C-alpha cells in the first residue's frame, strides 16, 4: 500500500475513533443529567436547566438519550474487534512471504461477502487449489495452512490484507 493510502487509512481510523468517543461522551453526559433530574425529583428538570443555562428541552432530550443509551458497563470497548483480529494474527504460524503475497493477490481480486463468514479458511484454500502451478509451486501446503486456521484467524488474515496491513502477517524467512 502506498504511503498516501496508509496515512489516509490511519487518519480515517482516528476520525472514527473520535466519533465513537464523542458519542460515548454524549451518552455519559445524558446519564449524568438523567441521574441528577431523578435525584432532584419533581421540578428537577426545570431547576437543572436553569442551573446549566440550557433550555428544558435540552434537559429532556438528555433524559431521553440516557434511557436509550444503555449501560456502558455492558458493552465491549469499541475497538474489541480490531484487538481480536490482531491477537488472532499473532497466534498464526508464520508463512513464507511468497505465500502471503499469493493470498493477498487472491483476496484483493475477489469480492468478499457474508458467505465468507461461515468457513473463510476453507474458501481461501479452494482459491489456492485453483491456482496454476506457475503462480505458486507449493499450493498444497498453502491450502492446508488456510484450512488449518480458525474462522477468526482466517477473517483476521482477510482483514489485514484488505487493509493493506501486510506487516501484521507473520512471515518466516525463506
């Protein structure tokens, strides 16, 4: 991946992280306002609006948001999927660089849709087995490696390739 595209991907990831944090902060603020309104009892919303120098509508919107926001202690952190995929990649046995290059060529040339969720390693192995011998000489070993991966490991490989994060793929010297 070019430096430009990598820098752009990182910037977009930071923006998304900021959006998630902003939304979580707004939920937290809404829960605090809701708790204070409840603590104050009757007339609490009006008194709190005056104290915060906002409209009563703003307070009632915060109360409504708090009731739909859910409990933050009952949610996984927003980056859980990214951390899971990174952990799965770390647990993969290393492959020769040429094998990763072949898999990257396959994945980047395909449309990966929801059908890949069921058994991505096996589907990758089928694609490897369909290759001509002049593309990669050791197709049996590469196909076997793909079949040996758990669902999460295979999806982690596909995700890393699609994001151009080839450095995350464990490579052994040749």
